[in-house]
C-alpha cells in the first residue's frame, strides 16, 4: 500500500502539470488583452479627432487581436471569466459602439463582437461617457448638427441598462456603471440646453443688432 508521501507526490505532479498549462495560457492571454485595450484606446482617440477612416482601420486591426485572444482563451476556458479578459472585451465593445453611433451606423451586436454579455453592457455604459465628450468637443467647435441623435443614443443606452436588474456578480458591476451613466446623461442634457439657448440668443442678436 502506498504511503502518504507517495500519494502526495502523485497528486502534486498532476496538479503542477495542470497549473503549468494554465499559467502558459495566461501568459498568452495577458499581452493580447493589453493589445486589445490599446487598439480600443487609439481608435477612440481617432474618432474624437474625426479621423474616421483611421478609426475604421484600427477597428479591423483590433478585431484580429480579439480573434487571437479568443483562440488563446480556448486553451484554458476558465480564463474567459477573469477580469482582465472582460476588461479587454469591454474596451473593445466601447470602441466599436462609439464609432457606430458617431458615424450613424447600427449598434454592433454582442454576438458579432464575440464578447461576454456583461462586458458588452459595461462597454455600452462607458460609451455614454465618450459620446458626451464627442458632443462637448463638437459644441466647442460650434457644431450643433447631430447632438440630438447622439443624445438620444445615450438615453436609449441608459434606458436599456436600467432594465438589467441582476446581481453585480453576474453583470460585472453594471449597477455602478448605470449610476454613472445617469449622471453623465443629466450633465450632458444641461450642457446642451445651455449651448442651444446661447446659440439661439446669438442668432437673434445677429439678426437684430443693437443700434
């Protein structure tokens, strides 16, 4: 009969081999997550600069990284639930959603993006913040042409997020994201109302100059 040491050695060898495979898969996944987040970041920067063709190209490059990430995660499926993977998917969702909504295209489907649903919802929440920034940048340049469409998109996203009444453990902390979205939406409405009122006043003054 085996003694305790022999049992432990047998179990430890099996466990060690398993953990080594998991660690090797993790070492592949982490750089891809960082790269996907980087592509998302520079895509959004290009959008704010209104460099839309460059943003489109970066999204295509990001898609290749996302595909590589999906393959790497398959080597150890447990990694798909880790925060760094979901964070990368969230940033990827945000970049695609901002591009679509700013350029008047349909909102991307989470199944087409191949991202976790919780990451997708949180990515939409972060999208609202970037849309606010886009509106404010446009207003600073005197452009009030498409603020209504973008504000409506922000409101639609918020309306959807508040219906996702599930524990944070399921949604990845969506409740906090939704609360932030509400605040951003209220501030943006106020900023737009002020800008439109000021614009109308300036137009009237230009039409009827003081003599």
